[in-house]
C-alpha cells in the first residue's frame, strides 16, 4: 500500500460531527421516553411498599392485641410495638424491630379511637388529607 491510501484509511476511522450529533439526539429521545416510565414505576413501587408496610404493622398490632387484650392508644402510638410503654409493665418483647417508615421515609400516623384504628401515610407530598394518602382501609 502506498502512503496516500494509508492516510485515507486513518481518516475514515474517526466519527464526523454529524454522526456524533445524531447519536446524541437518539440518546436524548430514548432518555425522554425511558425516564418518565422509570419515574412512574418508582412512584408505584413506593405506594406498594407503603401498603405492604401497613399490612406488616397490622400484623404486629394484632400480636400486641393478643398479648395485652387491647391495641396501643393513640398516645402510645406505633412506638408501643418497638419499646415498652410505661402503662404496660408486662411488655417483654418487641413486636417490630424498629419504627416503620413509608415509601417516602416518613413515619406513619396512628390513631386509635377506642373502637377502630387507622394507620396512615400522607403519601408522596407528605400533606394530610390529599388523594395520595394511604391508610389501612385503602385497597
């Protein structure tokens, strides 16, 4: 081979600016499609994790009720599942290893009116009373 054909071969190994821009546009379009899909799935996963955690809390509350013939009061809260409340000297073990958090890493709200109890997460926005709230009555 002569020197000119070797130089041409080397010149054809590099990408042109147009080719690089085209690849960047394709990647941007793919990211524009994939990122919203991923974010939507991540939000659904947080809701599902929160509902699962509420179910686990209900199981721990039922075990608490079996042992003490009552549910924790609103004042005792879910902490009664982790640490002994002052009102229960016979409390001898944890019902949960640690205080549970929802999918957004916030503690649950617990209310016991004496007849029924509610375990509630304030959802993604953390604001009470919105449509994104999740509780033990949410399907």
